[in-house]
């Protein structure tokens, strides 16, 4: 019951920012907890900013956690406004074979020296790579709470390898947004009860996004798995399929030049490091 209450609290609106503030997003796994480094970005965390987690209050950030951080630039330093723990998959284990477990129908990479048993429930930190979640951290929890986070495949109604059951599409459809869906666990997927769009609380003006690169989806065009983010060779270095990458993104596209008014943010995030020279 406590998990459901926390789930509702996660999606309450955060305090309003001045209109002139530039809101940035950083998504990826934790490289270092103190000082906080996520996907290669060092972020200052003010004393009043705590971690929002479906697992409850008081969660400590550890290496390998997956975070979505809303931030601003203060004196040219990234400073957190909101920190959300993101779990691609939460649910009971239905099968284990070698270094792969199955949760909600999705294959889950098991880190070395990690013991997982059928029937146990885990919150999986990590990133999608196709239909598989590559685990960077995992936490065992009690109960049969279930959750999925990612882009909903429009043709198959899936996140990763998990089928969405009794999921009534929102008005306007799922689009290319990242969704957090929760509900009842099933062998092949999730029986959806609650859904929320986005992971930064409010839209971000520019995002540093870490994820695994897809196979080319068209000539010299790729996606970041688990999202609707696309990039092209003319905008960024064409990554090796399956490579772990991080790129600057605006409105679902990897950006080549600083968007209007975002020169300092573009520089602070190091967006130019993956852009090909003209």
C-alpha cells in the first residue's frame, strides 16, 4: 500500500520556476554518488532536494542507480531541482536462465555474482537495449508491485519485451514520450492501472540523455533504445549499434548546434563533444 501512495506523490507538480529560468534534464546511471555524477555530468545537490522514488522516501543514491534530474545552471554549475529514481522494470521474477532473468515478460541482464530466484520481486535500475534491460543496479523489494518505464511501442503496445494489458491509450496516443506505467504484474507483461508521461516533472529545454544506440533505422539515422530520440550522422557521430552513448537532445532530436538562448547550457553539458566537424 505504501508503494502506491508514493507512486501518486511522485507525480505531484513541483514548485514553479521563474519564467526566465532554463530547465535542463540529465538522464542516465550514477557514476559516483558524492559528489553526484550521472552519465558523466557532475551535479550539485542542494540540501533541500531529496530523491523521489516509488520505493519510498529516504532512498540513498548509489552507483548504478538510474536517475532523471531536472536542473538549472547556477554560476555555470549544474544544480539539481528534482531527482527521480527511474526503474525500467519493477516486478516479480518469472524465470532465470544463465545471466538472464525474466520480469514482466522482459529479459533482464543479471550482473555477475548476483543471485536472483523465481518469485522474488526486484526494482531494476539500468537502460533498455532493444527488448532487454541492461541492469546497472537492482533492489529486492517486498510485495507484487509492478512498473515499467520507457517509450511505448505503437505497433505492439509494449515497453521493452513487456506487453501492456488493458492499457487504454491516452488522448493523442503515447507518441514518442517516455511513460511510467504501473499496475498488476502478469507473466507476459503489465496490467496497467496508472500512467504518467515524462520523467523530469516538467518539460526540459535541453536534455543530456544516456542510453544504448539502436541499429540504423534509416540511412545514417539511429535511435536511443527505450525512447523516441533520434539522431543522424549529419548531426552527431554515428554510434556503433548497441553502444552506450550520451547525447544532447531537444524535442526528441539530437542537436547539432545550440538551440536559441541555450548557448551556455549547450556548453555546460558538453554537447559539442559528439558533433562532427564541418
